[in-house]
C-alpha cells in the first residue's frame, strides 16, 4: 500500500493548464462600473483570498480522507458507500477521484471570487461560463473514461457524487466569503472613506515631483487604513 498520496505529473499539468486557461476568460467577464475610484485594498484581498483558499483546502482534505478510508478494508465509514460501489476503491481510483475534485473545486472557486455578494448576483459572461462548462465536462470525461500514470477511471456514479460534494462546499465557500466581507465592512478593517476623501482632495493642478511623492505616500497609507491624510506641504 502507498504511504504517501500523489497525483501523476500529467494529472497535475492538466489541472494547472485547464484551470489557468479558463481563469483567463474572466478578463471578458460582465462587470458593473464603479461610481467611485477603485484601489487595491490589499488587506481585503488577503483576507478574502485566505478564506476562499482555506475552504477549498479543507474540502479537498476531507474528501481525501474519505478516499483513504475507501482503500482501508478495516474502515467502517458509511461515506465510503456514498462515493464508491461496495465502499471500496483502489489507489488508482482514489487518484482519479481527487483529480476530478481538484479540477472542479479550483475552477468553481472563480465564481465565488468574482463578486462581493452572492455568486448569482452578477451573471457571468458567456465566455467564462462556456470555458467552465467545457473544462469541467472534459475533466469529468477523462476521470471516468481514461486511465494514465497509474490512475484508474472511476464510475459515473462516483463522478456524480464528487460533483454534488463540490457544489455543496461551493455554497459553503460563498457563504464564508459573504461573512468575510461583512467582517471587513463592519469592523472597518479597510478604510474606504479615507481613500475616497484623499482622492477627492487631490489637487487639480499639475503637481511637482515632491507633491506627487507626498500624495502617493498618503494614498498608500489611506489604503492601509492609517496615516495622516493631509498632503499639504
């Protein structure tokens, strides 16, 4: 039996290429123009991305444990029978099982990350939606019909349950994202008003090098939610 779980190099390359290629289509996504000037509020970016990434990681680890228990004949976990026929699976089956999960969860996270509100509050562009459908269906087909690098194909019923599992966790992930934004806004972790006030007070005339430098320093401080906003010399 294997002591360490690993995916074949080809499987990792497929996950990376397909998901990265699909994520590029977000550049053609539908957006709503903002009424105010926008900035990279890095605290917000770090917090939200950490929440999304942690939920995706937790989902994958729990599914991997289910896969391990399916390969352990002494295990009596009922979840084995939910995902696998007779509640057992070979190491190659578990590899394909996790390969499909990674493909689906990696790409579906994009639909949570693209909005501040619930994922359905803004319709995705057809380019993004089409790329997602093609990628996820192709990876599902590979998981159920192909065997390579030691991976063994899984049944259609197992693939279906992986889809259900990923969608359930996607809803949890989107809920956690909403909670993260609520905490950021409620406790004013990011001071948006300070940034907007500084932009409104920006001198209309051409500034010299010293003025530009001082304004830039104050702008960075405002994005971080601290610092004196008086840029007058």
